[in-house]
C-alpha cells in the first residue's frame, strides 16, 4: 500500500510546532515566577564565580566575606544557587542575616542547590535566569571562574555598553586572576579599535572585600543614589 512520504514530514513539522508552542508557555511561566518571587527583594548584588571552588579556599572565603560586608551595607546577595563561589556568597549573606537568593539552573552536572539560599528558584532556561541576575542587581561581583563566569561578565558589560540596561558597577575580584584578560582587552582589542577606552572604564578590579564594597558605595555616592 502506497504511503505518501509527505504525510510523515508534515506530521513531524506539526509535532515540532506543538512542542515549540508549549515551550513558549514554559518560558512565560518561568518569567512570571521569577518576577513574582524577586519583585520584593530590594537592593542586591549578584555574585559569580566557579562552582568548583571548595570551602576553605581563599577565593571561597573572600566571596563569603564580601557577601557578609554587602549585607552590613544594606545589600542582599543573588547567586546562581549552586556550589563553590555561589555557595560562599549565599552562605555569607545568610550568616550576616541578610537576603540570600539562589537562582539554580537544571544541568546534568555541577549544579546541586546549596543549602544557604533562603529564596530558591529553579530555571530550565539560561536566558531567563540571566534576566533575573541583571534585573535585580545593583552590581555584579565576579570572582575567578570559567566559561559561565566569563559569559556573565561579558554579557553585563555588553548590555551596559549598548545602553540596554542602566550602568552599574562590574567588579572583577582578584586582580592576579583577571589582569591577563584586562591587559588583553587593552593591548589587543582596544589597539585594534574593537573597543574604546571608554568601554574599558566599565570594568573595575578589587582584591579585598572592603575594596569591593567601597567601589559599589562610591559609585552610588557619585550617582547621588
């Protein structure tokens, strides 16, 4: 019996269309849940860094101290909700009695939620999670990390550079770790006119918890906020 091959193709197309349609509803539901949960959190600092940094490591303890100091100065902490630097940020905020938020992402590895986030949200889609990181942040504090950390760093300065979001402090913590990247941006990308000197002004570096918080406080003091 003859079977028209176009029937199979059309069936596959229809199936994909239905799947994409339902995906839109899942996307909307994640946005709605995020907005509802975070609309009341107040001023927060979003912290990034490696999920592989263990308790007791200098970078872990520095992140923890930054979070504590941030809370003492009226800020909550938002992280990606996982281990390593994310755990340290949530832990420091919780220990200081402040707002501690973890925005977890569903991954096949490395991303079990840490126990220190008092407000927890789970995301299926990276791009929705990124919106939440930016929308409720008064600053980005970025400790040593890998591809995910670099992604968040470059997205933040791109959004600020293109004026898609209001400018806020973007601070790279641990100059020894980040100076090679910053020098490359200055000596290669700027020299070849891919970025401008003004673009480099979007980036700050710090080496201590106090220096990190002072950069944020000074920024908003100058802005009159």
